C-alpha cells in the first residue's frame, strides 16, 4: 500500500513512501488533498468543507469528503446522506457513500445505526479510524479529497497530518480574540509539520441587514487580524445567515453572491 506513484505529493516530499510513513492505496488516484482546519469546535469548518466539495463538484471535478472529526461527525447530515451506509467489499476495502450528484463521502456516522450514539473511544482508536478511512476506502480517481479535520491539536489531528499526504490546509476562524488564539495554535502546528497553509476563511463575520444590505459586525471589526498577524492570505469572509444554516440539514443551495465569491476564491486558491 506504500506507493509514491499514488501519492498526491508525487515524491515532492523528498522521501520514499517507506520513509515518510504515508501509505497510499494503489487502487486510488487522488490528485489533491485539502484539509479544512480550525483548532476550535463550532466555527463552521464542517459546513465550509461541505460547501467546498459541492462547489468543486458543480465545476465538474471528481471530489470526495473524508470526515476526520470522528467524535463529532456531521458530514452525513451536511451532505444529505441520512440513512445511507458505507460498507466493506469483503476484500478489506471500504466502499464510501455517494451523493446523487457523485460526491463520495466517508464518515463514522455512515457505519452507525444511530447518529446520536456517542463515540466513546480513546485516542489510539480514533487515530486508527482516520487512517483506515484514508488507506482502506476505495476513493477511486478524485481531483480533490477534502478532509474535515477535528478540533484541537491532539492525536487525531496529528495522525491526519502525519499519515495523509495533505496538499495544504484552509484555516477557519471567527472574529473573536479567543478563537483567534486557538486557530493560531493550529496554524503553528501546521507550520511545525511543514504543511502548506492556503489561507484563512473567517466565518460568521457579519449579519447582513435584509432591508439595506448593511453588514452588521456583531463581534466587532476584527476581520483580518489573524491573517495579518500570521502573514497568511485572508481568503474571504462569510456571513451568518439562514441559507448557510439550512445546510446543516443537508438542504438548500447558497445563492448569496458574496458567499459564492468566497468559494470561487477558495477553488482558485487550491487549484
């Protein structure tokens, strides 16, 4: 399963697959792997991951979504796959679920009878689960695999960064100082492990007045502080609105031009 020819880095890491420790299923051909990371829970990175794969799919790319937030998986609901299941093919491979428009999805909730059942596992089991989702899932040929990463800088996040050949990471934040500090820890973790960072998306930056379209910044005007301080691009700001909230039920489409402009920037940045 260790095969540099099937690795998105194409040997650019300067190591053989045996020495870098990243295993790649030779049955898969994934061109780019993009992690969506925050370090802080509740900032909307799962929603942004889902919106990103949907936008890539609309543009004709073959895409997959790996839900690495094992203890808080939400990809199934975000992608409208309630009731669907991932399953084994009898040969040691996992067949992911697939949306009607062809997006492949792997999440622990696709292997559980009840999505409300808690995942009470220790770190080693969580990390092994993520490795299985990468190494044993039959993703096939993909242009992009987006990974919804867990919060924090612990075992599972470290496993993703050390075991999966990430092409780069998109950071997600909120316009709050406390969140900014936690996101900065994740940014520094990525730098320590030499993972490229594409830039920062700030979620829930404002609420738009339905009458005059004025942007009301309920958390204050701290828009680009983290990006400026850390020297990374600010890829865009997303509002708090009902359309985005509906995605948590796997419903609706985003029509807000400013929101779509952010995702246009994301697609171009990771391209």
